């Protein structure tokens, strides 16, 4: 039942692509394992790869200002990271979870690059 409602912070890949072409440059955190990222590639401009279960250790690496885009393969682990970061004091208004993750990104013809 809850899945019919948009989750706070979720953003669709086509919206991200459009915003990036218009000049949006969020701090991008891929919360997959480094091995996953190296195997499949990363969204261009990815700033940090940090497993979702170790995201707290990255708090000092996340800029204090500006938007932050979180992503994983399907959107589940990045949703966990989103909750962890908001619970750690990062303003939810500047956090975005890539809905559907890398899978949705590539389905929408999103480019990946080696990391």
C-alpha cells in the first residue's frame, strides 16, 4: 500500500539527467561495493563510493552545502543510506535517492564510466 506514495527524497533518473544537463552538480555517492562499481561502472561525476553499511564513516567527506545524490543498484541500499544520513544530522532537503538506482539509470540510456 505504501508503495503508491512517493518517498521523500526519491528522484527519477530522467529527472536527474535533465537537471544535470541544466547545470545541477550534486555530490554523488554510490553506496554499492567498490567491486560492483568497478564491474559495472559509475554515473559520470561520482564523487565517492562508500558501502551503505559504512556510510556513517563518510560524514566528514560530504560537503556541508549543496545537494547530495545517493544511488545503488536498485535504490534499496541508497534508501538505507538516506535514512542513516538524515539520522546523522544531514538535512533531508538536500539529499536525493536515485529511484531504481543504476538499473533505472541505464534503462533510461544513462551513461556509465569506469571508476
